[in-house]
């Protein structure tokens, strides 16, 4: 790869001319060389004016005191011009005086372009001015931008109200005008790959219209835009390519050792332990029986056409010959657990290249190397070197860390919300996270994808894969390596603000991918998508059996941008007929202990069926059963009528879980159930949270976790509602 062209800054005047060519409104200005010409230019533009010393080598005029504002008459302009010319330095090269109209406005924005080394050209928008870095309120999106993506960008700012609403007597920023600015920057980023970065700061809002009053364009130092030549294959082609990996008719296990600590032993054990129904062909050089299963001394001994997946646990030095032998027997996919490849230095990198070249020659799909394993629950395939094996479900998992696959699978086992497929990417020598997203998108057994990643090596493919996936199904990311990430060169505000994490976060939000803050919540969000319908909006009702929980849930709704609606009169009037007058009569709904046997199921159905309600958060399930456990575990049980009341309480909590699921399905409204008893009463197996699991729903450990998961549902639903599905 050729060295990057040395960075070169364009003068402010030339930078603005370039921006104007792409539809960015700029302040009226004129470039002159003498104080006398500056006075004439100011009078032509109209006083007051701004005066600056301008040149290609002058990037930070404010820091050098090279800007004069609000010059109201000719003498002021002349004096300022003489003063600025006296401040020029030999290293400034050729300079001139820039005379510009004085643009006034109460709001200053920043916009720009940066080239991310992984994700390519990106457009930035944020709050600008001298406090840009201090505020750090900026968002990014990958170029080229669709018009709807550009229009939505201001809404993603923390202080979006300063842009989207009137401010101090000034109108909201003209959405069409700001969209045009962002679309112009996007077009520039794509059409001018030699432009490394663009910094428009400030972009002053005058009477609602954005005007660029300062700009800095840098040529030659940015990463080139990755070529977007990838055409996504048809679903049938994708499914056919990965069928041997996820639905093999037979599996070869190389390095099948008799030692229980060896990877080959563990893999063979897991395949047999979890009921893989295809044929298994363990390879052991001595031909020794393993786990009571016959082994073959070499691949050449196994029957032709009986296996199409090989799980490789042998030393890397024998793997090329091994793959040739497997291909000759009809094997079309390999999961390579062997290490010593790209993670092991230059020699390992070369071994990895040879591996991929051979795979391409043989027409073989390779996962890994240095990977942990692959799971396909519908095929009863647990080909991995660790535990656990999850229950079947609708979540597809792909991870750049094998241990994180295990974490997600452990949460699936704990919660009962199952997995369709799971794979450890390993070194991603041939197949990457993008390929697995393509597969999950086509896979009829997968409804939502859950992915862990630390970096993106295939930026253009990654963006295209995510865009294609989220047009069809929800995608939840959790990302590691944030603390160790780099920053762009700080030659401009845009560059200093464009941290790896901000750019990645911006691209995720642009493409409709959900980024969870923790591994736990990543699984919870994926489980929510797998078990709940999408909401129609943000209008939430909290239904609680205790007032304090309701207050905290209401606070969490506000903190997460959800609307805790006033309780509709029809609901209020109906509940008045069902319970004593002491109930809350508002949202959150707190029945204050006035409910009878059927009240909670009836209220759940009543609220879910109201057209003004988009989602319900149900709190307090399991309390009756927890009280029953105290009675049941004491010395007075089962006498004194305790057996009857215990059975009633346990039956009721189980019934509430069923009622929530039925009301949700009947009215197509998400009902999220939360209780700390899912954790604190686990030893007892409380019928409330256990019933939620048995009904195929996820039970959250707190209202806050449920509400954050609901916000993820809302975000994706809103993304889908404003996006045109891919064809």
C-alpha cells in the first residue's frame, strides 16, 4: 500500500469555495491584499464585517488572535487590517486579508467530514463554536448518506432541542436547509477521496438557516474510502454456502484424543452429549476408541460423501494436508480451533494466508482459526471446545471473542430464552462477522442477531452487512476495546472529536443497530426482541403492585425518553368498578392491594387493548408466591389452612405470567415483566418469574433493566418505520 499523501490544509477562502460547490451556504466574503482594499470590500459587503488573516498554512486563526469581529466602519477595518498583517509569520507563506459579512445568531453548530480507517468516510454534526471539544455533543454517520439519514442526524444530539425547536426567540433550524448541508458534505466525502477532513465551525444559525462562517479542508492525510463493490448474495446462495457449517450431515473431528482435557476429546464429547443426529467421524492416529466410539486413523479412511463439516483440533502444521484430504471426501466446511495463526506473529499470518488460499481453491468455507466452536440448536449440533449448550430459540450469536459466546450461551441457559445458531469468529481469516450477519439475515430460524466485536477489519462490507440485516431483523452489538482505541489527528475540531468509539456508535445508530452498554444488557435486549412484539410508539403504562417501584419506573421512563402517558379515562373508569377507591387512579397503576382473584389478568388485558397504549411494564410478579414460600417452609405448614393459601398464591403468580403473555399476543403489545425475585428467589423456583420463563418471555431483574430493553425495542421500531426495506 502506498504511503499517504502528506497533509495539506487549504485556506479558509478556498475551503469555503469548495463547500459552496457542494451546496453548503457560506458567508459573503472577499479576499484582498491591502488595508485599502479591505475597506472597499467591507463597504461593498455591508458593515459590520469580520476580518481575518488567511492562508493555506494558517489553520487555527482564533488561537493566534488573527480574527477581528464586528468592525463597524472603515477606520476600524483599516486599523484591524494593518494589525493583522503585522502578525504574519515567515512560516505562514503567502497570506491575504479575508473580509466577510458579520453573521449573527444565537446557535453555533459544527459540521464536517472525517475518514475513519475502518469505517471509511463519515459526516459529523454537533454543537459548535469555541466550546465544541468541551461539550463533545457530536454525532457521526457513514457516507454516502441517504436523505432520511441526514434528516434524522440532528435528533441524535444530546441537546437536539437546540436544533429541532425554537430557541430564545429564534425559529428551529430549517430542517431542509440543514439536511442539504449534510447531504452536500456526504457527496463531497464520496466524490473527493483526496479530501482527508472537512471542518465547518461555526455553522451559525441565522433566522433558522445555517451559514458556514469558517471552514478548514485538509487534503491527503486521510484513509481512502473503502470501495463498496460488494454485492450481497441472494438468500438461497448464502444458506447453501453455510449449510455445511450449521446443518452438516456428518462431522469429522480431527485430533480426537482419549485425554479428557484435549480439545478433540471435548468436542467429540459435546457432539455426542447433546444428541447430534448425524454421523460422527473421530480421527485418532492410533485408531483408539474414544468415549466408546470408533475412530479412524486418517481422513482417507472415512466413507466418501458422509460428512461435510470438519472440526479441526490438530496442530497447524498438518492442517493444510488435512483440509485437502477432507475436501476429497466431500467436506465443504471447516471450523478450525487450532491456534498459531494470525495471532502468533508474522509466521502465523503467512500460515493463515495459505489456509485461506487453500480453502478458496477447494471451495471450502472456513470459520476461525483460533476459534471456540459452532452451535446449531435445530441440528442438535454442539461442536465446541467449551460449555454450555443453550436451549433452542431465535437468537443468532456471533462473537470475535470465544468467551463472550459462552457468556451469551450461559444467559440463554439461565433465562430459558434460546439460541438458534452461535459461532466464535476466531481470527476471521476467511469468514467474518459480516458474513455471519448475512447468514443470520437469511436464516429462517433466526429472528435477532447478537454480536460482540472489538474491531472492524472489513469496513465497507461491515456497513453493507449491517444495513442489509437491520432492514429485516434487529441487531444488538456490544463492543470491547473502547478504552484502548485511538483518536484522529487533532488538526481540526472534526478530527479531534472523531474518536473510534463515537464514529462506531454513530454508524450503529444510523444503520438501526442497537449498541448495549454491557454484556448482560446485550443479551437482555436480544431476548426482548426474540420474545416481544415491536411497539407502535413510546406511550407506556406501568402496572405495579407497590407504589415505590412505580415511582422509580416512571423516573426510568423519563430518563430513557419514553412517554409515561396520563391514564386514559376509559381505563380509569373501568378499574374504578374493579377495586376499592384507594388505588392510584393514575399511571403508574397501583391497585393498592385491592385486587381480587381475576383483577390483575383483567387489568393487563384492559390496558394492552387500549389504542393509546404502546407498551406495558408489569412489576411485582412473584410477591404472593414468595410469601407462600415463607408459610410453606415453616413449622406450621401444612396445618391451619396454610396448604390452601400457599397453593392459591403460587397458582395466582403463575397465572399472572400466563395472562401477560396472552394479553401481549392478543393485542400485539409488548408487556415486559420485572422482579428482583428472578434472582433472589431462584433457589425456590418462584412460580411468578419461573412462569414468565415457561411462557417463553424474558423476566427482568429490575424495572430499570426492563425499561432500557423497551427503549431498544422502541428505537428499532422507529428505525424500521422510517426506513425503506432493502430489496
